[in-house]
C-alpha cells in the first residue's frame, strides 16, 4: 500500500488484509502472547514499554518476512512501516488492558 503512492481502489483494500492478515495473526500468537506474558510476569504496565515492545516485534516480523519470503529489495521505509504498525498495535492493546482502568461504567440500576 505504501510502496505505490497512488490511491487505492476500494476493491484492493480486502486484498491487502488477506495478504498481510495471516502474518499479523501469526506474529500475535508466536511473539505477542509471550511478550504479554513476560510483561505481566514483570508487572510492566508502562505505555512506553508496550510501545517499544510492539515496535520491536514489528521489526522482528519485518526482518523475518522480508529476508526469508520476499525476493525483491525492500526499502527501509517498509521496515519503518512495520515498526510503526507494531507500536500502534501495542498502544491499542495497552489502552484495552490499562487505559480504561479508572473509567467505571455503572451497571443496570446504578446511578
């Protein structure tokens, strides 16, 4: 998507998810879940730690995928895109885990 700066047609968006989605889910299982368990074991709740961890996982994934399965030359910006995607994913995960701890939604009948 970022390699060709032209606009995507609506029909190309599902193709991008079909091509890259399996790598994202596989990375989540192989690296993300162990990283979460490690963070939980050490009681690391820092937003910065999650962002750096997610970026590092994105870099590892990009390195493996680009070096093993892609036959053409990969630009540095592709690695940066993967690091940013990993960091943003970790940010969202952190928000789900820790960002809303102070927000309490009243249950039925409570004011």
